[in-house]
C-alpha cells in the first residue's frame, strides 16, 4: 500500500504557484520523498526527490517539513501543460533498487 | 521518453490468446520494471528485474510472466489473456542514484 496521503484533486490558476501537499507521517529515516506526474495516459515523468533538505530544480521545488512527516511540491508558475496527476511516493534510498509504489495521486487542473 | 520503447502501443485481442508486450531501453540501466494501470488508479507493479539473472514478483504477478532476454530487453507475457487484464501497461528502467524512467505505455484490450 502507498505510504502517502494526497488530496484527490486541486485547481490552480494559470501563472500562479501550485502547491501540492503530501502527508507521509510514517516515513522512515532512510526513505526519500519522490514526486512524479502523469499527463493524460502518458508514462509517469520524474519531477524531483529529496530526503530532508528542501530541493529545487528546473521543474519544481520540494519543501519537506523538519519532522519529515509531510512535504509540498511547488510549481512556481503553473501553465496549462502542468495539468496532470501528481504522485508523491516514499521509497527507501535514492537508488533504483526499490520499485516505486504509486497511490492515486492528486489531479491538478490548471485553469486559464 | 524514446529511451524506453514499448511495443506494441495498442493491442486488441481475444480471451485465451497469448500476448507478449516488449520493452527495450537504450539508457543502459540494470533495473527494469513492468506496471499496469487501471482507469482512475495509480500504477501497480507486476514484475521487476535487477539484472539479466534476476526476476522478482511484484504486487500483482498472477496471470503474468516475464523474460529478461538481455540487459536492454524485458518482455511481459499473458499466457492466456482474460478481460480483467485489460489495462494500460508501462515499462520502466532504473539505476543507482537515478530516477525511474517510463515508456509511453501499451494499451491492451481483451475482448
């Protein structure tokens, strides 16, 4: 079973920041938080991952609370092309050893 | 992602037929995975492989088999297809300290 809890859906106005929450209250010390997204029925696309420090890349920022029990994915300037299902996943290690376990994710709708 | 290629992209077949879905990758990754996705749900793991000599069952392996013919190839077979195996199937690859990369999927319909 997925170890994360996400809201089933969210809306965001185009050009605004999209903040997607994720609860992972049972996360272990060696588990990373990963974010993927799936646009329509395409293959999931990796966005970002982190252990305990906040992370930023060209796609998004990941904010992890100090107790690591929750995190927020931030898309700073959402566009219509960011409409997708976003999956928050916790996984042991940063390597590819452990398969990803997907929940139902959050369906983000970016509105013009 | 053209680095992970799935064939066929779409397939319609009848109950009882044997089906093989192919996955090939040019990323040089050791690890390969097969997932299935049903409407409105997240992906569920069928089988995965850490190298050519390693095969592991996932969450929903019943009714499926796999073959890792080479580092770059990982095929999924349905020996006797049934309608509830109608789904979207994804292959993925992974490597140490690298995120998983997914193919574009195979849409399989079993009548």
